C-alpha cells in the first residue's frame, strides 16, 4: 500500500546567487489519483487553476507562519505525468541571500517549512479528493485481507483501553452516526434505509481496521506521519464500511459525496485530535497487545449483556 501523499524538496537556493528571489521547489505527489483518473473526472484548465489556488492558499499559510506574513510567495503547477504538484517558494521583499542570516539558517528554515507541510498532508489530500471525486482505483481490497476477523469484528477502540479515550471515541462516532443517519433521511438520492446506529458502527469499525493497517504497513513512519497517513486514508476506509454496514444500496461515490459535506469537518478534526491526544500510534507492541486484549474482553462482556436481554 503506497503512502497517500509524498512531500519532498526538489531543489533549493545554493547559498551563492545574490540576485535570485527563489528559495526552493517542492514536490507534492498524490498517489491515488493518476492521469487516467484526471481525464475521467473531466478536469479542465479552470479546474486546474481552482485546485492549485486552494492548495497554494493552505501552503501559503504555513509559509507565513514560518517566514513571516507577506515575506514569501507560493506558486504551483501540475505535472501531467502523474498528479504531482510542484510548489515554488520565493522571497518577496528582498533577495534570498538577504532573507536568511546564512546558509545554515536557510537550511533550517527549509527543513521546518517542509515538516510543517507534511503535518497537513491529509488536508492537502482532501482538497484534491474534493476536486476529483472518489478514486476509481481500488485502494484497500488486497490490504483488507490482512485484517483478521479478530480485528475486523471485535476491536472497537483498537489502540487504547483508557476510559477517557474510549468515552471520547464513543461520543464522536455516536454523533457522527446521527449526522449520517440524518443525511439518509433527508437526501432523496440515497437509496438505502440508513440507521444511525449502523452508521456509528461503520465509522468505529473503519477506525479499528485502519489503525491496524497503518501500524502494520507504515512501520517506518514517525508517529505524526502515521496520523497524517491515517487521516488521508480514513475517508476511503469509512466509505467501504459505510457501504457494507449502512449505505448498502448506494455507490461509493455517493457515500463519499456525503462525507464531503462540510458538516463532517468537525468530526474529522476531532478524530485527528483523538489520535494525537491519546497517542494511538505511539504505543509499543507490548502495550498494543495488552490494549487489544483488554478491548476484546470488554467487547465479549458487551456481547454477553446484549444476548441476555
């Protein structure tokens, strides 16, 4: 399974040119959207401009924090061989050599800028997804075979056994399920009979399955990078579980359209905060095993109570 987004520096100021305002070029590649995908979506020149301007706005905000408001300018272009955005960072008021104290200061600034962009990978990815729509290529089919029925069916809050973390997750998916159930009632284009309870379980199961996959497939990534990868992939995983458990008569594209509704944004933000606050990807394998066993025991007890009524 490829990373959803890859961000890297292509080239930067050499420390000698005292006339250029150019600071550096950066590549942001989105792997789930290729040239075929773009053509199928009918993206026009105007769509290109709209997509680039929205991405530039997000990255410019990072540059303003890192280098000062109004001190730098972001421009970008799309490479057609794949969905790769080339971002150029330039100084505005003075030449690059005057902008930094020395070359070491320049390199430190670039490293910090690149790190901050990586921390917003999933936001950049979601901008592209909203412009191009749900990818037609299958992302998880092969990977989901790695998720055993133990994880798939029984682990609800897969990465944490602390009471507060569990309560927060239950509250999050409960309210999210209610919103999705509301969409099911109000949207005449939805073919399924949507239960808020089923939608809640789907969103929770998607969290469990994806935490497992990210931990297994992206071992080499840092904790923050795992969070960003999770957030990039979660809408796709949620679509699959919602299609299986709540929106069975609707297409993935329709479900993705529902998740793109602005009403979902606070829930995505809360989910990211939950991952970070409770260090879901910061647990050791031994701690993870203990947590999973605890979660499984809790689930068995819940099943026993349900069957007794």
